[in-house]
C-alpha cells in the first residue's frame, strides 16, 4: 500500500485539470482528499488490484483532460482513425491457395528470428531500392522503383508515364506497356516493381506527383491500373501505391523539425469521410486488387490523424478486411514511426529498414507475447506467397549481374505508340496541323525542352537545379524552399563526383524522385524534326536556352510558368503560325496566350518517355492522327479550382499537426466544375483529331440473368464471418447492363475516336460520373459499334449506414460523347 498515496495524488492531479480549468493547488489538494475519502470505506474490502484499477481509470480520464487543456492540438490530432484489430489472416482466396501452401511449408521450417528478418528491410549493394535478406529456402527479395522504368540502371527503357497512358485512354496499350516493364525488371534481377500508382489521384491541381497516376477520375484510373497490374505480374510482383489519401507532397513527412519555430512538425493529415473514401480514393485500388496485385504500399501522411503505415482502419479494416487483400503491405521508404504498433495495424514489411525493430527484437516481442505469433507468421507467409506466385527468379537471380541489356527487340513500337497516344491536341485553327511539307520551307524551334542528350543524362540520380527554386509560403509568413529540404540531408553543392549531379535544359523524359528513370537512348524533338527537315529539304532554325521551367518538387509552385508563357508570347508576336507543345506533368494553364490568333495549334505532350521526339514529329507531320484525350480538366484561371488548387499548410490553429480536410467530398476535377457551374478552358476527356466523327443509334440493354437486388448477392462487403476474395465482393464486378452507340468517321483521315459514357446515377448527388469508354481506329467512311459494359458497382453508391454498396434504383441518365463537355447522344436506363 505504500505507493497508493502517490497514485492517488497523480489521479487527483489529473482529475482537476480540465479544458476549462487551469491547474490550482487548492483544488488539487481538495480533490485528493475527496478521492481518499471515497476509498476510505472500501479499501479494506478490496484487493490492491481493485484499488489500482480504480486509480488507473481516474488517471486515464485525467490524462485526457490534461491533453485537451495543455496540448489541445495534439489531443485532437491523434487516434481519430477508428481502431480495427486483429489483422485478418491471408490464404482464403482460391487463386492464392497454391502459393500459400508453398509459403506455409517454408514458414514452418523457420524460427521467429528468420521470420522477422523477412519483414524488415536490409542494406544492399546490388542497387535495389529495398532489399529483404535471404533465409534458408528463400534467396531474398529486391524491390525497385518505378512505374516508368528500372531506376538507376543502364540499358533499360524510359516508358511513357502513367499520365501519358491515362491520356491515351487505351487499355490494350496499358497492358502492353506493363508487360514490357515487368520483363525488364525481371531481366535486371528485381522481384517487386514499385508501381503502379493508384494515388495520388490528383485531388489538387498543384500536386507534385499527379503525373505518376493515370487520371483524376477513379473509373479511368481503375480501368487502366487493372491491365497494368496484370501485365507487370506476368514477370514480377506489382506494388500498388500509395494507400491511401496521398494527395500532396508538402508536409507529407515530419521532416521540417523546428522550421516553424516549434519543436517539431508532424505530417499532414488527410481527413476523408467514409463515402468519399469508397467512391473516390479506394476505387482504383479495388480494381488493382481484383486484377491480383501482390503488394500494396502504405503512404507517408496521416489519414484521419493516424499515420498511414500504422493505420489499422486502412490496413486491417479496409484493405485486408473489406477488400480481402492476400498479398503483403510494404511501407513507403522511412514512413514508419513506430515498431510493434505498425505490425499490429497490418503492416507486413518495413522499408528500407526499421529504426524501431531488429529481427532479434521482433522475435523477442513474439516470445514475450507483445506480438502474437500468428501476426508474425501471417506477415512472413504473405510475403513468401506473393514471391512464390509472381516473382521467383531464374539465374542469376539476386546475384551480381553481368552487363545486361534489358530492352526487348520489339519494345520500341510500344514506347513510340504510348508516347504518340499520350499527346493531346487541344487547339488547331486554320488547318495549322498536320504540317504540309510541300508548303513549309522553314521551321523555327524554340524552348528549353526541345533538345536532348548532352546535359540531360548526369550520372546516377538527377538533382534538377530548377527544383531548388520551389518555395512554399506558410501562414506566419515564413518561406520554405526546396533548398531547405536538401540542407537537412547534406551539402547543397555536393562534390560532383560524390553525389547527385545537376541537369539543365533538355527534353523532359520523366519526373524526379522515385519516379526518375535513366534511359539507354532517347529521341528529342530537335532530333526527330531535324530528320524530317532533311527528308523534306526544309530549313530548321533552333533556339534552346531556357531558364527555369516548371517543376514538380515537392508540389508545383503553380500551374502556369511565367518563363514559358513569356517565351510563347514573344514568339507569337513575331510568328503568325506558332505551334505550342507543352511537356506537362499535369494541369497546365494557357490563358495568358491561348486566345492569341497567331497561336494556331497547342499540344499537351505530357511526359512521353524516350520516344518523345519521334512521337511529336509523327503527329506534327500527320503520319498518325492525334488520339489522346485529357485525363483531367484544364481551367481558365487558378481561382477556378478553389480549394483544390494548392496543398494544405500548417495554420495558426494547427502549427504542429497540419490538417487537410477533404470537405469537397466526391467533387474533384470535372465534378467540381459541374457542381460550381464553372466553364473550363478544356473539359475532362477533351481532345482533337485530324478528322470528324458522328454519333448515332444509342441503345441500352440489361445483361441476361442480371440481378438487380439493392444489395449485392454472393458475399456482402460487411460480412466479417466469411472471408472475401481479393478485390472484395465479387458481385460488384458482375455485368449488369450494356450501353452501345454507332460512330462514323465522317472526315478524310483515318483516326481513333475515344467514345465516353457518363452516367447520372439515380439517387446520387453526383451530376455525372465516367462509367465507360472505348477507343477504336476508324478509316474515312467506316462505322463501328462502340460498347460500354456496366458493372453493378458502376451503378451503385456506398451506403455509410449499411456499410455496403447499394444499387441505385430508378432512372439512370445515360450520356455518350467526345468529352464530359460535349455529349452527343443520351437516354435513360431504368432499373427497378
């Protein structure tokens, strides 16, 4: 009993501290007397454990009060994401059972230290982004960036970015690109390709990694991520990232310690409601999981005020529970801020290493009961099952390789076609394009992005000096630049032979960071146009010198570029036929010069990879008609985006725990513009070709045997007693109806049309939602039927109360056209 007075004193102290009442000595003493009096008659009849339990409860209540009063920001900034425990155990999906049987057999032969080593990243000299050490029967695992090509290696390809594939609206192209990607990773000894990207989806226009995703629309993103996963996993494991709500780069990590004058700053918290989570941010991930993805990467930032890689709701509840994920969850690099808590929340693998656990300490945690043996076994089994199913390597495996050319002989056509179809023609007046070689004597080429080669291939990973000019202004007036970011890591002017080098003007092949790629060779715009000029006996004049092109690090400083805009205006003032080509990593405003009559054509070229120049020349000279369509909306002014323009920053109310509350819900990109009645410069889905198309004969029919019950049959998403297959309730993917339309090429040039289906879902507040698209090449005069199969999920809404997808009954508006802003035929689909 000798420690009881101290415990009582602590409890009294805590109980007297409330949000409305400061610490007061007399109140503390009075409360202590009251507390002792309340125990006086019962201590003799109670065990010491009862007394301490009572005191502990009082202390806990008091602790909550202290936090509310003294640290209100911290109190409201942690633990708000609902807890979901324990982690669901994998191995229930029939498609995975053989791999799980193999994995379980190996796991049974390993001790806890060996099992723990499978879950913790280790150092590596092979060039892998992340590495898992070998154990008996398992040669180790190499995880490597990225979705655009094998990072940091020679003799591999620089593929078109996901944004370019998003602009292609071409599922087959997404599959072909992914097949070649996977083969190159396998040839160079990687087991896991750290991609594709399902998030960010592009919530904010200035998002620094928007170019890594396919589209701002969840349906389009999901339709392209599924074949991408399929193609990659013909060779290696696909790691779908970043789960979940990773929508800004600014404050994604708690890196700016002390910068704002406080002792530390935590990562931003993305605060998202349940319906928006399901209908927007989870949507493409569900399609990726249904396609069989073997790995998922959790994200840096906090989600509803719990860090993404220790968020049990996101990993245990939604990913492994509702969506039945069978593979393993790996952390983003250095995204783990705890040890055992992350394991229990559903994290399976820590990368690139753990600051909190070693194989020995994790094994000891299992031995003493801090971590269940079942959880560690499940972690190791999930990792090995994915390896057995998708990524066993032939010789030389993970050993040091001889100089290997990973590029297949036939990859070039896919690289070129991907680059071509990612170009979007948004303006073409007075027949400016295609160029007529017989009437074009001279071409003048301007801009920093036209050349390639010499100074765009610094050794190793690139550090672009333009990125250092990025700044972020905080509410209190402080300016944080990307220089500050690098100063935290080391010298801003490193020895040229000891670290990253600087690349200046040149063709943009890819973005930076984990999305960077080094290519074996590339064709710049200058090279390709010079070749055409020689063929047609034209004169090519060039001017390349640039200053600071727009960059995406960490978030874009804006969605326009003053230098580039001035260049266009200066050129257009002297040239009556000015054709503007923009290599853009997302939304790019053009309002300062787009109405200039001398600007006769504009192409959004996106991030096309190593065949960028050849692709551009192919379009400019009419060797192939442009067929890309915008996978996002282009506004007239920055103000049109409202709160969806810029990242959320720390505020006076939340200086240490910045908050980003997604108040707009489902209304991002074109849904925002429709809801706010804002006319954009170029609507979602927009793009021109060199011909014309006519639409006719819209038809609608329910699928034979389709079930139109309100709740999906088979499994229910909320059923926690029956294990779901990977991807969640399979009934959500049932074919429910088909919409079709006939389209005729009524022009004079062969071209591909992208027909788009938008639905006004009954009983939903969404104005329009993309729910289908098809792309076909038509020769002049040819008529084809374009069809759009609708799944149950496509016509359902997420019911928060029932925690279920509910099929909307009543009239569904059906609209088909060339973009969300150009609907050409429409009707009504009735569901009873």
